[in-house]
């Protein structure tokens, strides 16, 4: 994990911001999917 962080430190700023926005997009997508799935399960249990 630390190696990964060191590699990110050496990247140019535009690549770094691109990675960050990609990571945020993936994270919000996963959260969105989890929330939808959770509500789907709750609706089916009732």
C-alpha cells in the first residue's frame, strides 16, 4: 500500500487529479449500488 502511495506522489498533477476523480466516481457508484440493493431487499422482505 505504501509503495502505491509513493508511486502516486511521483505522478504529475493532472494524472493525480484524474485518479482521484476516478476513485471518487467508483466509490459513489459502489455506494449507490449498495443503497439500491439494500432498499430492494427491504422492500422484498416486507
